C-alpha cells in the first residue's frame, strides 16, 4: 500500500505541504510533522493535547474505551494474575518472564535494595518535617553521586545496573523518608520478604518489636504498584524522557520524573484527594464543594476526578474501586466517616450533570488514596508510593528512549508573542 498522506493547504496562497501519516499497531493515526520546521512552519500544541512525542511499544491507552495495556496485556489481567516484579520485568524487557527469569530478576532486585551507607547521612541534612517527596527528589538525584559506575546512559551494561538500582532502592528511600519524619531508626531491607511486604516492613517495623507484614495488605499494596507502574507519555514519564534526551544520567532523570509527579494535577492528586475530603469534613458540605468545582471563577477542582486521556472510567480506577471495598471490608472500616464521605462524594459526582457531560470520572488517585489511608499509610506518603511504582515505567521509558535510533535532544520551539526588535534606551530616556 502506498504511503498515506495529508495535505496542508494555506488559505492565503496556493502553497500546500504534504505530510506522511504514520500508523501504530493500535490507536489514532499520527501526522508526521517533522519536515515542517525546515519549511519555516511550526505546530502549536501547549500541553501536548494532540502531540505524539515519540513512538513507543511499552504501554497503550484508549481513553474512549477505557483500555490500558502493558506490552499488550490488559491491566485487568495483570492486576488479577500477576505481581509487581513480573510487571516490572515485562515493562523493561517486553515479555513476561519465564519461571527461571523471574527468580533471577527478583533475586537481583532484592540484592540491590540496600542504600550506600553514606546515604543515611545524606537524609540527615533534611529538616525533620520535610515532605517525603522533597526528600525523594533530592535523594534519588543524589544517587548520581553514589552510583557513578552505573550513570553512563550510553553503556548498555550500566543502563541495566542503573535500572535494577532504581527499582530496588527507591522503596528504601521512600520508606526512610517516612522514618526520618517520625524520628524512628531507618529499617534495613529484609531479603526474606517479597517487594511489597519489604516496603511495609521498612515503613512500619521498629527495632524493638516483631513486625510481620499483613499478607492481605501486602497484596493490596502490590496491586497498587501494578496499577501505577506505567501510563505511556504522562507528565512525569515525558519529563524523564526529556531530561534523558540530553544524555543526563538515569538517577537525575528519574529525580526529574519524581518532581513532575509531585504536582496535584498528576501523582500528587492522591494526597490532595484526602486533604480535600478532610476539608469537606461532612457529607452535608458536599454540595458546596461540588458548586465550587463547577464555578469558573473559583480555582477549586474536585481532586481525584478527571483525566486528560480517559473520557470513560479509568480501568485502573475500576480495579482500585474494588480493592478499596475489599480493604475497607477486611479492616472493618466501611463505617469510618471519611470513607463514607468519599463514597458519597463519588456517587454524587457520578450523577451530577456537569461531571457527566464533561466525562469527569473518579480517577485511580481517588481510590488509591482511600485504600492507602485505610492501610494506615499517612497522606504524605501517598505520592511517594506512586513514585516508587512508577519507577518501573520511568526506567522502561528511559531505556527505550536511550536505545531508540530516532531519539534526538527534546527541543520544542515556541510561538513568540513578545516585543519586536527595539533599541536599548539609556536610563534617562525610560519611563
Ligand atoms: N473538577 C472540576 N472541573 C474539572 C475537573 C475537576 N477535577 N477536571 C476537569 N474539569 C473541567 C475543567 O474546568 C474544564 O472545563 P471547561 O471545558 O468548561 O473549561 C474541563 O473539565 C476539561 O478540563 P481540563 O483542565 O481542560 O482537562 P485536562 O485534560 O487539561 O486536565 C486533569 C486533566 C489535570 C487530570 C484535570 O481533570 C484535573 O485537574 N483533575 C483533578 C486533579 C487530578 O485528580 N489529577 C490526577 C490525574 S490522574 C493521574 O495523574 C494519575
């Protein structure tokens, strides 16, 4: 079949430009606009609403149908039958591991969980009340200084070691940022536990008492990790790719991803949702907050609602909603006032014309915040846990980007709207 094209026709002249149309295996066609800049034309798309910034074979989303696939596997099947280690392998290597590959992968990650001993002193430079995400941005970035032997993005072996180090050490950093807040001793990772149980152990154990991670909670947490592992070219993954496009080292790139994730419109929404629920405080005030969310003159938004790509139920939210009910049942928390309030808000927003018309469904952050709170995880750790899980995706996206022959430094242009050329004025002629 001959190459399909689209023709741009200028309304003020006879000029036309023909552009090739690219087809992926799934998803919308993409117009290849790369030749435009050499013809003196740029495309304009702030917020990248209509821009495919790269080609990728890692994750697919269909926002209208509410579909999410990692390497072709539907998220529902992975959440049900797989676990985070397997999913991390899948994202990084493109295929599900064999039994032997899985054992080796899990074992390698396990043996990288310890932090360089001097990193403990690095934590101590932060204020005690530092937000865990602030500590994570700083400490993950500082891994560049501690692990220089795996910081060359152009060396395949170093890339692999960096990937293992990030996957293994970010949970230790996240748990220690919490311990540091509490003023409790850092707990070293324990190789006898699985990934999620080990994280619970590092967060909640103390040297003075026996601590056994609850397997139901560990399974729920592992599912949260699976659901958050990757989500194609979202703000934080794009940040990692843009940072990496200049040849920056992987630890610095992932620190950039963590910074981007922190915002309340992205991963910070899980913490912001709980803060909002606490602010609403009582079901009688839901109407007032719904009114504010609809008011264009009020900057308030219903946190945990809406998504750039999903105009249908986010499939992760549907799974997390079920997990939410399972965890609330397991812990006997269905009557907790805050959880009742959350479920009431969900119901009202799902029936409200404004939210229905704009296709604003509860997103994964709405439910994940509730689940984590039910598990006894403090609000300030929600986004850190998201970051921990998304590290698998960031690493996979970064590795794909670095290895791609198409990759060039990310360098967008602009529509300049500033002053035209003018001459410098001496001080006595200004004003
Ligand atoms: N509450 C009230 N109104 C909303 C909300 C909301 N949560 N989200 C979107 N809208 C409205 C906007 O005001 C806008 O209305 P308009 O067309 O009348 O101007 C319309 O819906 C479209 O919203 P945009 O901001 O243009 O959509 P965008 O795709 O840029 O933003 C986003 C998506 C950031 C997720 C937005 O829905 C939002 O702010 N949600 C709350 C924060 C949140 O939960 N973020 C987590 C996202 S999921 C994740 O990162 C894992």
